């Protein structure tokens, strides 16, 4: 089971340059509470696009030290032709 103490321990290991991105991820889980607290819900296209762009800016390059790589292409089974 993951506890808050375990998460805090892992957060302490995160490099400083990734703290802003990590904060954005954590804040995303708080978003429902924040929406209730403001007068106008964040449902407009502009606010959604703004949030998305902020997220991209904050996380861009965060996998530079561990890039995603594509695995070996698998082989598909040969099936009967559809008629």
C-alpha cells in the first residue's frame, strides 16, 4: 500500500528541475476542489486550452534522461480473408 510518507520520501528524490512538473501533476488531482471554490467553473474552451498548454510547458523535456523507446515489432497471426 502506498502511503503519504512513502510518496514524500520519493518526492525528496526528484531532481529540482522536475519539481514544477511534479507540482502540476499533484495540482491536477486537486482541481475538482479548486473548481468548487471559484465563482465560475473552468469549463470554457479557453481555460481548458490554457491549462493544457501550461501542462505541456511544465512537462516538456521531463523524459530527456529516460526517453521512451519503441519495442520490437511483433508478428500478427495470419487470419482468413474477409469476404
